C-alpha cells in the first residue's frame, strides 16, 4: 500500500540513520507531550467544570510540583541538545582522507569537479563506502545542495566555500535538489548522485580525465605569475607555499588562522585581509581575473603542496562552526616555520 507513498526517503548514507533516529525521537517526545496535554485538558474540563454552589479553591503553589515540571523537561531537552549536537558535529566534520569534489553552483546547474580531474554537470558519480568531501561555492546567488537520501543539505554561497561530506552506503541513483530559491528555474536545478560499487567506479574514473585538478592548478599558478613570488625556496617575495595548507598561519596582526580552503581563496582574492607575519602586503588581488573553476584548481594545487607524506588538507572548518585552535593537524611536522 505504501509502495508509492514512502514515509522516508531512501537511507543511503552513514548520516541517514542518525538523523532519522533523532527525528523519530523528537516525534515521539512531541507526540507524548501532545497526548498528555490533550488528556489533561479533557479531564480537567470535566472534573473541574463549574457547578452551582461550589466555589473554586485557591491554591498557593507547590514547590515539589514546580521542581518536577522544571527538572524533567530540562532533562529531556538536554538529551535532545546533546544528541542533536553530536549528530550535527558529525555531519559538519569531514573525515580525514576524504575524496574531494569541488562544486560550483550557478543559475541553474551544478558543476562538479573531482580532485582527480573528472568534470560532471548535474551528476555526481561516487563509490559506495568512501568519504566524499564537497567544497562548494556559487557563481551567482545562494543555492543549497540537498540530497534527501543522504540527509544532507548545505547552503552554497557566492564568495566563499562551504563544506559538506557524506559516505554513501548503498549503490543507486539519488536525487540532488537545489533547496534555496534561486530564480525562475530554481525548480529545474536538479541532478543525481550515482553511487557505484568500487570496481565499477574505478572503471568510470579511468575514462576521460584531463589529469588531476591540482595539475591544472599548477599550470594556472605559473600562468598568473604566482610562481615568481611563491618559490619553493625562501628567496621569493611571498611565502613558500609548501606545507602551508591545513596548518596554522601566524599573521602580521598576531592572530593565528588555519590555512583551509577559505583562507587560500581569500589570500588570492583579497590578499590584504590576512597578511602573513614577516611579509609585506605586496601580493596583488586576483579578484575578477580568475574564474571559480580556476580558483578551485589553485586551491587544489596549494593543497597538493601539503599532501606529501600525509594529507594535511582535511582540517578545514566547515561553515566555521568550530574555532580553529586545537583541530590543527597534530602529527610531527605540523609546527611549520610560521608558527611560534
Ligand atoms: Cu539554486
């Protein structure tokens, strides 16, 4: 009977079960509360209805009663809060070593670019069981990347990166929607996520790549003259970018920031916003000179300069919800020369 009327979308990611469990819990708690209130309303209206000759008794309050109805809800709300926070932080923190996909949204399509080089439009192929990190930005207005089967929805904003991630658990084809009204053809801004068995995915991957994104980034890096200042020794006018990504950077004004995707992006578009300690603010802005795709390639390239040995790139703070501090990579070489 419910074949054409599913109560839930497919559960096809590791997050789906967690989100649903919390949702069902909220439903049960609200349902019980509603039932309790309704029963009380009906019972009290019968039991204490107005009767001839009976005067209402004045009650001065009851400490035990008030404590009870304060403490029990507090407990319930703390459970909801903790549970919600756990599910939220899990969904906000891409695991290290995720496969990376750059997403550029525009009216009215999704452009997807795998770090390995494959480009797709309105379709994203991913393997089952692998963590996939999405590094997303918009070329025009605000969009939102929504995959109901993964219980994943993240706004995609112009001028910055937002991060999302998922691990698909079931092969299949799932809907991708834009969930933020973005103009007349918003409803047509749809696509699909194709989840494949690893072997199938490998053979899909081997077809038609133009080489890794970081390689195109390297090309742009020399074409735009970044190499003249950012050399691989200490003689350049700008910092050596090797090992910078994912590490804390000490700034001129004494602040320390983690070099995540948004930091690299800002360094290119608005170099004066965060000046690296010990350097002059001589870097020109590249605002208007690079497309979103080129920016993604440059970010991928800068990231690849830190990838040797270990992937340093997985520490970006999604949507800047967590202060950077202790999340910085902790292994051996993390104390770069720019850190005190
Ligand atoms: Cu949209």
